[in-house]
């Protein structure tokens, strides 16, 4: 979608927005799939309510984009604009055992910066791609840890009330790949409380997780990580593998040969290819095991 209203175009810089017209979301998402739209880079948290008001007043629909690492976007000209936080500087501020982190900060870099200040706990998250905001919204986890365990405060723009709020950790529920945030809430910043550990010990933990990840996941390929959530007591990857579906393809969308819950874009896969593959695999698992697999990947349909 292109913003054509001159009034909006003129007002955007005043509310801290850099406009990237006709951005290709295929170039932003880790799956390398997605159509084009105007991308609004938000440089000031505090002006987000004004930006939203401006867009709503002109009937311009919008969606909040994180790092694009767990996202499947439809193809073509998209019927909404995308808003994304611009990089903050500094984006990680450490005081004692607390790290205050901007939502646009890279998760892996945050884990490393905290480690250098002898703050651990998040070793398992080192290889999870994307931003801290995205990890927070999904309660990202790996190797027995989830980011939610360390959250003490969240600064969030609330879609329902259109105001920025500071929530305490205990006002938010963090479950397996799910939080109590609404789809139209936008994560702005988080305060984490992390246990003290020596850098050397943290590094050791990071190395072990990296090795496990390298051995089991298709890291060099375009993917959105795991496509499905694991159903309680079962492993989506193992079931898909047991059904012999590794390598199954629709166009260039393909079930990874390395990890069956990773679907990769092996070339020029379209969103339709990927969605068809997701539907086909879900159907096979339902028939064979009786589990209705739920998407872990977030899908932006038109
Ligand atoms: N397995 C197979 N074949 C496969 C894949 C897995 O047999 O193709 C088996 C493994 O051998 C293992 C079991 O299934 O016995 C579980 O596999 P794995 O340890 O890889 O973990 P997972 O449950 O598939 C989860 C998370 C990952 C996270 C890893 C490591 C979900 C949906 N996935 O994967 O997170 O990195 O554990 O902690 O919760 C993601 O969220 O996108 C993601 C990749």
C-alpha cells in the first residue's frame, strides 16, 4: 500500500517517522517471502500514538513489524503499511542485574552484551534470530529457557487504549510461545533481571547451545525457525520426520532435510507455496497422529 495523502506524507517527519516507500518485505523477512508496502520507521516511542492517530484519521491500515524472523507475509501489493521501530542508541543499558533493552535490539547481540557484563540466563537464546521485541511477544525459548522468566517490566504501546503503558512482569502471562499481549500491542522496551554468572561460564553455555543448534537446524537457509508449535507431550519435528516428509516441496517451499519442523525457501518460494506446504503437512500429521498442529510462525494474510 502506498500512502498518497499529501497531508500524511508532510506530517510523518514531524512525528519521528522515516518513510521507506514501496519496501519489499521479502527483503526483510528471514523466509525471504512477502509483498511490497510503505514501511514507516519509528524513531520515537512517544510519538507512536500520534502516528497511529494520523494513519487512522486517513483510513490507512497498518501492522507492526518486528525483526521479521518468525513471519510469513503474503505476496503482491500489501493492503496495509508496516511500522517498525528504528534502531535505538544505546539499545541496551545495564545497571546491576538489570538490563533495559529497546524492543528493536537484536536478541543475540543483547545476550552477548549482557554476558560481557557477567549477566547470564539467556544462553539458550543466543541463536534465536530476531529482535528482543519479537522474542518478548512470542515468549521465545530454546534449550530449556524462555525470555519471559527474566522480564520485570515492559513498555508497550496498547492498541486497545492507544496509550503507552509500563507493565510489571507479573501483569503479563508468559506461556509456551504465547503471551497475554494483544495482537495490536507493540513492544517498545523491556527490563530484564538476569542472574550473575562469569563471562567464561556463560560463554561455555553459549557454545554448547550453538553446537546443538548447528547439528540439528538448517541455519544457512531461509526459514522462519519452527513452523508449528509442539503439541503438549509431542514433537512436531519428530512426527513430520517419522512420516517421511523431509524434502516434501511445493514450488520452492520445502520441508528441511535437517529439521522437519523447519520449512525453507529454497529459491523463489511464494507465500502461497509455503502456505500450501504448511496445510499439506498439517493434514498429514492430523490424519496419522490426530494432532491439529498450531502455527508457530505468524502469518500476515491480506
Ligand atoms: N526430531 C526428529 N526429526 C527432526 C527434528 C526433530 O526426530 O527432523 C526429534 C529430535 O531428535 C528430538 C525431538 O524431535 O528428539 C525434538 O527436537 P529438537 O530438540 O530439535 O527440538 P524441537 O522440539 O523440534 C524446540 C523448539 C525450537 C528450539 C529447540 C531447542 C518449538 C516448536 N521448537 O524444537 O525453537 O530451538 O526446541 O530448544 O518449540 C522455534 O521456536 O522456532 C524453534 C526452532
